[in-house]
């Protein structure tokens, strides 16, 4: 089974023609030019349904299941439509309210999300809210993850290129050191291998049994660095805590990301099976 552990809700406006037209300010950036070239190799379909298009590309990429990560509480609702469209494929995660001083009973909201609506894990975006991951707002999420044995994907490391906010200031995964051992049954996933804090991320995954690393967006942003990082992480912790994630802004990018792994010659077949699905299946209790 192959699982994409880091995918967002695609919007129909983020098409390949928009990307190819250079309507973004990354023209001339190597990652961008490389991506435009790779797009030409990927077959797509014309459809007004972004969900249908996504499933088309998941089939091409041979991916069976996808963890959908909301970036705000509004997307918690949006995700339900995706799960309804393809309940066997899409696995909904939940973004708990992340505003201090709001009147919302966060604990209650989280319980409802898990018990009534069936969310299977959490996405933490505190680092986008000018808060470090050890902010007190993390505790209700950790408590619920501990109680229900649900994984928590924590945004660590760099935000998408072009993000006009100081996310990096808050997203060093070292903050996880403050609470990882206090919640031993809460499995914590560091996104983007924490890049550029990759050494810290690998050290945390080595130290704590409940800390994992996702590889999202590294395959298309920095393929040669990812090779090094995979070799280094494997040397220390093996491959049983590393998770494939695509993290694109359109469904074609799932294929670009998976193609990288399908062409790898420096890991064993067993390593790749772990990274591309087995580790995720264990975390999701599949
Ligand atoms: Zn992401």
C-alpha cells in the first residue's frame, strides 16, 4: 500500500497552465524551471472537478491513500467533501483552533472532531500564527493525540516559497524537545524533515520513539539534498520513521514527487516500502 502522508486541498485555480504561464514570481528560480519541465511529462485530464482530477493523478502515481491536511479551521469543513467523494482514499486530519483568548472550548471541539466526525489525526499550524510549537495551545492537541493514539503533523521548517510571513522564526522543531517525552503515545511528525533545521529534526527522531519525519516537498524543491538527507537519516534511525508526503499545490505535483522515489537507486526495496506506505499505515492503524 502506498500512502501520501502530506497533501493539502487542491484548488481548481492552481492549474498547470497558470504555473507554466509564469504568473508567479519564481521565473528563473531553478526549482520552478525544473517543475515546469516536469509538468510536460505528466498526462492530465480536463475536468471541472478538482477531486476527479486528483484521483486521476493518484491512480497514475499508484497511491492508495492520502492524508489530507487542513491549514485552517475553515478547511476542516472543506475536507469532509473530499472524504465523501472518495472515502477509501482520503483520510481527514483536523486543525484545532489556534487563536489564544478565543471563547471556543478547544478541548470540546477536538473531542467532537474525533468522536463525531471521525478525523484521524491533527495538523498543527501554530508556526504560521507566530507561535512556537511549545506554545500552551499545543497541549489540548497533545492530550487528545495521547488519549486516542492519533498522529500529529506539525508544520516545521520553511513555509512555501513566496510566503510573506516570518514562519521560519517560529518553526525550529527544537521546541518539540519540550514535550515529546511527556506524551509518549502522541506520535509527532516533523514536516519537510524540518528543513533547514534537518539535523535537529533527525536528532529528535533518533531520541524519541514518537517523533517521525516527513519528506514533503523536498523531492521537487531539492532532490540532491534529499538524497543526502535520506542516507544520513537512514544511517542513524533506519527508515521506519520516515514518511512520504507530496505537499504540492496541484495534483500533478503528487506524480512529480512520487517519480523521484520510483527512480531512487540508493535505498533498498524494503526502505522504499517503509517510506512510501508501511510506516504511514502503522501510524494510521490501517
Ligand atoms: Zn504542507
